C-alpha cells in the first residue's frame, strides 16, 4: 500500500509538473498585441480590427490591450510605451502619422508593427494593411444602380485617400454596370468621425435629387432614414439599425489578416510586407451583407450572386482605382 501510494503521489506530481509546463508553454505561445487607435473603437474601420483581435483573444491566441482616441500628436508616445512594455505586435492606423509611426518601428526592430497605411511596407518590421474591399463595394454599386429612380447617387466620404477612393470608385463602377447614365454627387467631410457633418452633407445631396446614399461615414444613414431614401453601408452591417434604409453593405473581415500576422509573429517569420490581399473576398476578408429581396429584388440579387461567383473564380477582376472620385453632375 505504501509503495502504491508513493507511486501514485509521484505520478500525481509528474502530472502536475507536466500540466504546469503545458500551461507555461501555452502562455509563451500567446502573442502580446497592443493596438493604437486615433478614433473610438465604435468607428467603422477600427471596429473591425477590434472585433478580430477580440476574437483571437477569446480563442486564447493573444493577450490584447488597446488605446483609443489617441491624438496624432500623442501617437508616437503611445506606440513607444507599448513597445517598451514588451508588446510582440503593435497594430494601428498610420495614415495621419506615417513618418512618426515608421520612426518608432525603426527604433524597435525586434517588435512587429502592422499598420493601416496607403504606403509600402518598411524593412525590417513595419508591415502594412488596408481595407481592400473594392470587390464587395462594386457589388453594392450594382444594388444602388438597380434601385435608384432619380439616377443620382450621393456619396459622402471622410478623406480622399486611397483606402476610401478605391471603394468609392469600385462602387461607382458597379452602379454604371447596370445603369451607364447614372450620376454621382461626391463630398468629403475632412473627418474620420463626425456624424453630424456627414449627415448635413447627405441632406444636401438628397435636396439635390439623390435617392440613394453611399454611407462611407457614420451619419449618412441617419440622413437617409429621415428623408426616406436608401443607403448603402460600408465596412460594417448596420441594416438592423436602419431597417428598410440600409439595403446593402460591403463588409470588411479583418480576421484573416490578424490570423496571418499573429501566426507570423509566433513562428518568428514576421517581416515587412503588405497584408492587403487578405481583405479580398477569396480569403474571406470581405463579403456582402444579406439583402432583402422585397426591397432589392430577386433579379438584382441573382445578378450580384453571378458577379460574386465570377470574382471568386477569377473571371471578374474589380480594378483598384485609388484616384480621387469626382462628382459627375
């Protein structure tokens, strides 16, 4: 009995030691991720990054902390603090702080940086991404072109930078696919998050005859709802918040990008490269939100499905046009 008890105790101690070792290994496998956002996490673009990072955290793959509403003038300091604290991977949007963000990355070559940017990656550790969801935006343009009666679509954007321009241009191409004579009224509000300003711009477009609005920014769908016109969503699906108003949305899924970056950091293979391709439909980085056939119509939904399949099999290539879109009134 004593011999058996001693053997059992030793086995239990061995099992506990193995368990602790496995726990330590699991903890070591976790990637420490810090994100720096210049806007609230509720903002469309940032919300998709935040969602994907939280999903990775819930799966036990990463530890995740973040700072939101960080002013451009404070951005470098926050990045540097996270790097000093030992973050393995720092994520953010460098659009307004390109030089500063790249300088910080150069000072911490052992830290991986994955930043939203319209510029190329920077050796050795500054990778870039962007919301290349032009394929889904093109499909929503088909919907808009199919439902407009006035033939005028209003488009409200934040800034005319490549990440916005390419989606607007693809949307316009999709609308022209079904209605070649369609007209567009394009306005940029000079802000990433100013719903009242976006709403006022949208009101002006409806007053000018637009009966469909492209809601690149928050606030546009509110104007559409109040004036009884349709809205096309961007990046996130807000149809539940605006039933009967938001009739189609191009959705961005950041999960494939995050999964690739985290795995690269974990395996020690992270390098300066573009992750933009992982926003394409074939990788699951973008899609079209469900549409209501009672509003959009079966014929349009069938056409969208046909174009979707063509995109996925490579027979249809949606061009990336980063030029500033222009009104065609």
